[in-house]
């Protein structure tokens, strides 16, 4: 019993050091450069530090969408990251497409 208690305390101590990541929603806008691109092509994590945990398209929700999913106007990306992730991701996703 003492060993189990010690293990629980050690795990708890490790979890206390983790950052809290609150999910935020980012909408793909009408003029977004992300429209028509795959998640992989965007390199979202490399550009913003955001991790996509879900994609909402209309009434459908895809948990952990794959890299080959093509983004469309009005898609909602649910992402997690640090306290600045919403600002960085929204700015990146909603950059105007080149004409």
C-alpha cells in the first residue's frame, strides 16, 4: 500500500508542472489562404504552436482530423496550445489568400 501511495504522489507532482491548455475555436474565413489546403500543407503546428484536436464542419465533428483533410470556408478548428495560441492561429489561418 505504501508503494502505491508513493507512486500516486510522484505522478501528482509531475502533473502539477504541466501547463493548462484550453481549447479554442478558430473559424476559417471567406478570404483565408487556408481554404482548399490540407492540414499537412498548412504546417499549422510549426507556424503557430497550435495542435488541432477537432474540426467542426456544419453539424459534423471530426476528432483529431488527419493531415489530408482539406479545409473549407466556415470550418471551425478546435486547437490547443499556450496562452497566445488563439491570437497566433487566428492571424495565421485568416491571412488573405494571394490573388
